[in-house]
C-alpha cells in the first residue's frame, strides 16, 4: 500500500485552503496550487489566520504546522514528488478532466487524484487521464476544519487500493468539531449522498422562493418559517454561505443528468445573473458587509410545508439505497448530520412513511414536478429492511 506523505491541493479558494489546512495539521507536506498569485496569497492568509487561532488556544505550534506548506502556480512541477492530489477547482467538467490528465502525465506512477467535486461524476473526471484506477472522489463540507463529514467516492474504474487509501487519508484529517465521519460512497452518482439527498429539496425551494417573490414576501419572513428547525444556518443564509453560483451550477448539472425539474428557479437565476452570489460577493439574499447576517425571524411567511421536505428527502434517500450508492439508511442519516449539522430524513420520518408518500404524491399532482414521484422502495417501505 502506497505511503502518502506529500499532498498537492489544487485550488486555494474556500474549500481548497480548508483542505490544505487540515492536511498540514495532520502532518502531510502540502503544496497548494492555483492559477494566480492573489488566489494563493488569499488562501494562505486564511490558513495563517486559522492555524494562529489554534495556537492561541494552545492546540498546536503554528510555525511547525505552517512549515509544512508551500504555494505554487505550476501544477505540472508541483506534482513531481506528490503521492496524492486533492482537487478543489471550479465545478466545470472540462477543467477537472484537464487537471486530472496533467496530474497523471507529470506525477509519479503511484500518484492518486481525488476530486472534491460537489456533484460531478468521478468516472467521467478520470476517463481520459490514462489511469482511472487511481482516481477517486473526496468530498468535503464547508468549512472543512469544522464540518465532520468527508464522502469518499468510488468511480467505476477506481481500484480497491485507491479507494482504501482515500478512505485512510480522509480519516487522518483532524476536525475541530468532533470526530471525522467518513461516508463510503459505493458508486459515483450525481451529488453522491448528502448533496444528492438535499438537491431535490431545491426543486421545492425554487418553487417556494419564486412564490414568495411573486407575493412580495421578504426573504427573512420565508426564512422565519424554517426557524423552528433550529438548523445552524437559515436557508437564505446557508445559500449565501455556500454561494449562489454553487447552487446554480449544481442545479444545471442535475437538470442535465437527472431531470429538467432541477433547473434553477427565477429568483436564483436572477441573482446569478446580477452577480448576487452571497458571502463571496457581499450580497445575496442578505447583505454580508457587516459579516454573517442574523435575519429577524419574528414574522413568518407561513408558506413552507415540512412534511413535503421530509418526504422529498426520504424518497431521494430510498433512491440512493435502490441504486447501491449507500449501503444503509443509517449511513445516509449519519453522513447528513456530519456534513450539514442537521438530522437525516430516516431517523425522523421512517415511522410515518405512508403519510409522507401520500403528501408527496399530492405535491407532484399540484406542480407537475414528476422527478419527485415516490420510488418503489419508499412506497413499499422496503427501506426499513436496509437499516
Ligand atoms: N481554523 C481554526 N479555527 C477556525 C477555523 C479555521 N479554519 N474556522 C473557524 N474556526 C473557529 C473560529 O475561530 C471559532 O472559534 P472561536 O470562537 O473560539 O474563535 C469557531 O471555529 C467557529 O465559531 P463560529 O461562531 O463561526 O461557529 P458556529 O458555532 O456558528 O458554527 C458552523 C459555524 C459550523 C459553520 C455552523 O454555522 C454550521 O454548521 N453551519 C452550517 C454549515 C453547513 O451546512 N455546511 C455544509 C454546506 S454544504 C457543503 O459544503 C457541500 C458542498 O458540496 C456545497
């Protein structure tokens, strides 16, 4: 089994610099690569801030940890002595395939390429690189040092050794908020487990947001409907935090790969076109110029039906079981809790599935969103045997 010591992190943005930080905290030698000096400098500034904050708390020696990282603008030379590349570049298939090939063309014959894509097919990313058996997925959650979950994804050509090494490396990355949870994703399907589970809720969110916009209802009143869930972030704040462009591109990808029902709604499309991308541009659903917004949730819109959301997530969870992407509904619930700090659908809803199936059938009849039609494993309750 290859011994991983040197890791190249490709992309110094929000996810890339978080991955580089936990890698140097774990003891790996890291080269962080991006295309512009300003990008690697901004990424290093974020890592310096995080590591120095941990030194203040007496949790590590900053000079020792920061001594393990270098920066570069040249992927081909950076991978020369690398054992693994973890790629966190923009969600574009053409770019991911190109950097995967550059890695295999310039790296040692044992190098492993792991993509942090949020949704894209691992098999397709590696298909032209010449060594698809050494390509896997390693999907982190934002912010990487605090979110426990890492999904490790197996492409159709990924070897057992590559999959096991990717699981082991993921397990070795520290987390500041509890034990790392490594979710094995047994087949590469759009969105893997956690994002896939929540993606169809986007169909409902687009429907509700467009409705609220037509009625002139302020975003904080719509978010107030969700306050009862006590999630760490309200939906409008979380969309801004993750980035409106990430949701927009994700919606387009699912619309291409799964169903046109995923096409981004009027509101999200308008914001994308107006570059209101959330935290990264300072304005999204909310203004971020004063830091993380705290919406007033005293007045509700009264539009949201949580049973429809619960039914959509359970139905999609059942699809993941049907397709063999996840081996049990416990893995699905645990991955969601570790990736989003919110409960998965099964723990909450499995005893009410018949009622939820009926609710979902009514919503499909009302809206024509046929992608949400309950699947056989959900309708029959067969998922109960897959704990
Ligand atoms: N290094 C070291 N310390 C860090 C750090 C870093 N890089 N980043 C944050 N911290 C520390 C901060 O310094 C602070 O500690 P301090 O108060 O002692 O200084 C602490 O961590 C965080 O404090 P916050 O007040 O910011 O923390 P919260 O209690 O509000 O929790 C949160 C923050 C965990 C982000 C919480 O708001 C949350 O769970 N939000 C939801 C996030 C989520 O859902 N993420 C998943 C998005 S989906 C995704 O990523 C998938 C992708 O494919 C799109």
